[in-house]
C-alpha cells in the first residue's frame, strides 16, 4: 500500500481516539482501533504497521493488561496530534 493510505489510517485512528477523549489514563483495547475502517483495510498489515509506528513514536501509550494491550493518546504530543489531524 502507498504512503497516502497509511496516513489516512493514522489520521482515522487518531481522530477516533481524540473524539473519544482517550488521553493518558483513559484506555481502549488495541483491537478497537481498526473498528470503523472499511472491510478491505481493517485486518491488514498496514493497520498493524501504523499502530506499531504510533506506539514507537510515543504518540500512543501502551498499557499491558492480563487481557491484552490497552492504548491511549500521549498528552505531551497533543499539539503534534492535533496538527496532523487538521492537515488532512
């Protein structure tokens, strides 16, 4: 897939988490992130690649739990996240 699709996936995930106010101590399961994407994108390597990249860049914070990884947005990157969403 091309860079444009990966950026669209990233923007979709970040918008969704901002809309639900998932900052710092409010978490959601990592499995909820692709929900709402079109079926042809939902379970692809690209989605996992984008999520891994967001975690690596500390835009998403991970919290391991006994039932799986929970994620939230990093409040310290709020300006960067909002700028990225608005650029789309």
